[in-house]
C-alpha cells in the first residue's frame, strides 16, 4: 500500500499584479480615506507583493492592511515578510487569524513563523499542527532540519510507473505543491531511491519503480548547516534534496525555493553586518530599538578612530613642519582600506564556500602578499610621480611610494588573516572583519607614512 506523508491541502496562489507605484499610492490613499477599497486593491496583488507592501508601510498602517488580507493567502503573505516585520505583524493578529494562516502553509514555513510568535500563539499553533513540534523544532533554524518541509510524496518500489502516474492523476489524493521528486521508500520509510517527474514521463509505464529509480540519490542529514545545503544545490544543480536520519529514513525534503531564500538571506546578512547594522532591523522600527541595534558598532568605531588619531598625534610636529603630509596621508589610508576590503571579501566568500582549508591557507596568504606588493608598487609609482611634480620634492615622493607599498601589504595580509582568525575563534567574520581591517589600514597607513616622513624629511 502506498505510503503518504501528512500533506496540508494548499490552494494555488493567485497570479495578481506587481506592486506598482500607482497601486501603492492608491493603497496609501485608501488607508486614510477609503478603507473599504483595500479589499479590491489587495485582491490585485500576489501574496509576495502584499508582503512587500507591508514592509514598505509605516507601523501605524500595517495593522489596517493586515486585517484586510484574505485568510486563504494570509499565511503566504506572512511567510514572505522579513523576520523583524513578521514579529510585529504577529503581535497584531488574533488567534483565529494565526490559525487560518498556518493551516495554509507547508511545515517548514510554519516552523519559521513559530520563531516569531508569542508563547500563547506558539502553543496554540502546536496544538493545531502537533507534528511540527515533533519533527522540526528539535533542529536549529539554520540547519537542514530547520529548512526542510515534511510534505513529501513517498511510494513503494513495487509500484509500476503506470500505477504511480494514475496515483498522481487521481484527484482524491492530497499532493504536495510543486512536486519535482518522488521518493521510493520501504514500509519503515527507509529511502531506497528517487525518481524525477521528468524521467517519469519518459520511461516505459510497465516497469517497476525499483527498475527505474535512482538508487544513489543526494541526501543530507538534518544537522548539516544550511550554507552547506545551499552549496549542494548549487554544485549539483538540484531541485529537491531528501533529508534523512542516521538510519536512512526519510524525514522530509528541501526544495529549491527555500534554498534561494537562504542564499538571499546570507547575502543580506553579510551586507548588513559589514555595515555594522543588524539584519533584523525594521526600517520603520522604533527609534529606541534602532538606536540600540546600531550604537554598539558606532562605539567600536569611535575607539578605532581614536586609535588612528593617537598615531597622527604622535607625529603632530612632523605634520606642522610639512603641511603637504596632511593632504597626502588620507590617500595612503584610503587606498589601503579599499585593497583590504577586496581581500577581505574574497576570503570571507572562500570561507563560506569552504574552499579555504588548513592545507591551502598559507599559499593563499602568500598569493595575497604578492598581489598587495605588486598593486602597492604600481600605485606607489603613480603617487610618487604625481607628488614629486606637484610639490617639487623627490623625497616626499619616495616617502609616499614606500608607505603605499607597505600599507597595501598590511591590507592584503590582514584582509586574509583577520577572517581566518575570527572564524577559528568562533566569531562570524562578516560581523567584525570590516571594522578591524579599517583599523589596521588606517593606523598602519598613518604610521608608516608619517614615520617615514619623520625619518627622511624632517
């Protein structure tokens, strides 16, 4: 007899229109003047565009729009909203609205929503869908287990292709949305193989699934980090990936749409943290909340700026004797900072993709050292020539030449080593590397330039 996972009956999403500027302006007008028109305007939009709308709106307008969203798409709207906004929206919702939302969602999206629910909402949701608690909440959010959905189509290997196709056509069975892969299991749900829909429609319908299935499918354990899962999808061009336990029993699957979300989240995370901003910050969040998220990084920047100013203060007398130094020293620091950021970005990406190992780390460091030296030499020649012409001082040109080479070397080495050291210590390189590399290039740029100037020019 066929084995079927518990499958939530979900309706196809409406096509809708894009959130164009005229529609957005019409919604803003309706909120303040004609609330009854919101039903019609929201019916024109796809759930993802309604989610986009909610993120754009100020806090005081979000609740008005939220309660106008049709219940059959409410869950899809919530699952597409950023985490910080999602938490605020859930606070606005009644228990009935939350129940209506989760009833239409796949299990992985319900598990994500649970992270932002109040205790009362979470308890009520777990009563409604108890299998979520048993199967998903035991795994960390950023692992394969936290990413997977329980809804799969699993059938016995004794079925023929014809019987499977009849099963798929039969309107009495609840099937997962967007089926791409069918899993072949034994009565204990041990994974035996897979078959894609593409292959299914190309083969002899009289053959048994055991004859045509792929017997070595790609699988992943639930504890694997989600970044590793994303790399598997990218490397092997996967559409779906089975999640299994240590006994090879099928737990669920991860689909390409969820992996795309992971890739975008990782990019967003790195971009925000390199700027010293929380990735959970709501654009329309409260002033105090935003201040608390940003202030710690500004305090760190304050101390790094003080450190650079101390170095400048040491050479205050040298700067007073030759004013040109004050004009030229920001150039040295700025170019070093840009060079360090280039190396930093490449190194962090290599760490994320797990391409940097203990065996190749030294060769990569040596390469960055040579790149920094060469780039510093070329830029140093250009700067030295321009300086000598403008100021008529060959020694000043020699100073900026040497300082440019030195700071590019510092930038290359620190841009490579800082992320490696932070990761070794269990600190996310995307969070702290940017501030540290700026400190190194500023301090060392000022120190080498002004130090050489004190030795050679004064």
